[in-house]
C-alpha cells in the first residue's frame, strides 16, 4: 500500500530551526515528510505522527483543521525525550471532496499502520475523526475501548456525523466492535442528568471532572485499559487552553492533561492517541499549541517506558493475589506486575463465546487501593462495572 498518496508534506521550516536553545532537539531526530526529504520510511519507527486537516463536520469550531502544523511548530523545538527516540511524521491528510472521503482516507491509513504494529498519534481536526479511527479497528476485527477526555459525551442526535454525535454513530455500527467507552472528565452542567443516566443505561464508564481532579491517579487505570485515547481540547480550562470556539473556565489543568498523556504513552494497550478541536484562530500567542506539544512530548516519553507487562500472566512476571469477599460470595483474582508494580484484576465471564470475544478485556487495570477494598470485603467499582458488561 502506498501511504504517500494520502499525505501532503509539511513545511520543512517546522522541523528545521535556525536558532536552538539546546541540543539535541526533537526536530533533529524525526523522520518527517517534507518536500526536501520526501515520504519517510514507515518501518523506521514504531511511533507514527500524522495530521488530519478536516473540520467540516465540526460543531461551531471552523478553523481547527489547521491545528496540526501549529502543534508541530512547538513540538519539534522540545528536547529529545529518550536516547532511543524514533518518530516518523507522515505529514497531513488533506481534506478530500467530502468529509466522508477524508474518513475513508484516514481509515485506510490507520488500518495499515495498526496492522503493522504501529502506535499512532493523530492531530486533528475535529472530534468526529474518532469515528473513522474506530472504523479502522472494526475493519481489523478488533474489539476496543475508547477513552474520551472531554467535557461532554458526544452523544447528541443527528443523521449526519459531526463532532457532537460521533459516539452515537459508533454505537449504531453492526456488528459492533466497541467494548467500552470511557467519558473522562465530563462536566455535569454541560451534559445534564438525563445524559449521564443514558451513559449508565448503555453501561459505559463515566468519570466527572471533580472526581478525577481530586485524585488524578484515578485516570491511570482507565487510560491503561483503552486502545484509543482521544482528547478534546475543551476538556482543558480556558486559562490553560483558550484555542477553542467554546472554551470553559473549568476543566483539567495543562499539567493534568500531560499526566494523562503520559499514562497513555505507558499503556501497552493504547495504540492511538489523538488531539482534537484545537483552533489556532482563538489561540493566544501559541499558548494552546505549545501546551498540546507538551502533552505529545509526555506521550512520547511514556511510550519509551512501556514495560510490555500486559496481557501476559506468566508466574515469572506477576505475583498473584486472591481476595475472598465472603459477604458477596465472590472471589477476585489480582495480578501485580513485577516489572512495573502495576495492578490488574480478573473479571470472569460465564458465557464461553463472549469470553473468547472479549478475551483482551478480561484483565482489568486497577490500583492497589482496589485490592485493599476487596480485602476489606468491598467490591471494587471497576470490577463490578466490567463484570456487568461481560455477563449481560
């Protein structure tokens, strides 16, 4: 497959800088698609960056299609995050005749890259691009989890896909390859109780902004369990990220987003990390683009610290613990990685057919606190949530 037909080169000045504050810079090491260097060798790295200049299905945020190069401008001036750093930048997928045609291009590209074991960073563009990203996994027959870092749920009505309803269109796909959707950092005054109840009825995971800001480590298991982590910049407060047509005074701090990005980078399961809805028209002195470049940097750094400790369960790599919850008649098996000290818990599935289909999802990331709760005869919330998903 000739991927180059889908991409436009980036301006070489984005990668090459005349004045340097330190060496080596990330731009010195990246294999980027420029007019001078041509299309890069995709096999040169496991980590791939691509932009998608598409915003025609955005909801009141025209201009976010131009974001990828603004973010690159700041990203490539940062320090190399790891001595073994290797990144391939394919350039930008230009908008086709229709948004649907752009989706087809992105599906084709994503499918090829995922099938060749790449981890992909996608710079949007608008939120609706999560739909073709999902479709790429569907084509490969992979049942996945999507974690959406967003102040809203993207579950509004409408026959045509847009940035406010792409989740509805994913849910309606048959056969369906979405195991779980995590709405992370939602803000109650934007979604309302009816929408929260609907997410609960659909058996999706939701975490309110205040709940996560009280303990940002609670994001880690949710991100570690996700194949796709998609960030809508409106999830970050306006003071840290003004570059959106509808910013909010509340949201994650920039530092918190960077921690979430690092969690995603370290997750062996996460194969796509996307940044969407950043609109340079509304930015102030490049503040938001610079912050998102930092988030990408933390994702890249986390990627180089992956331990390869999921989903293996051999005795040499794990310590196994069993918690007996006598009051509930439940036995929960926990695993602690000897490589990373991270925890997982096993969720049984009574139906053999469903167990085989969801085999990648039967081992649930958790924290040590979940094991402590189980030892105190309390069912961990995550275990109960996924037990119900697996068995109903």
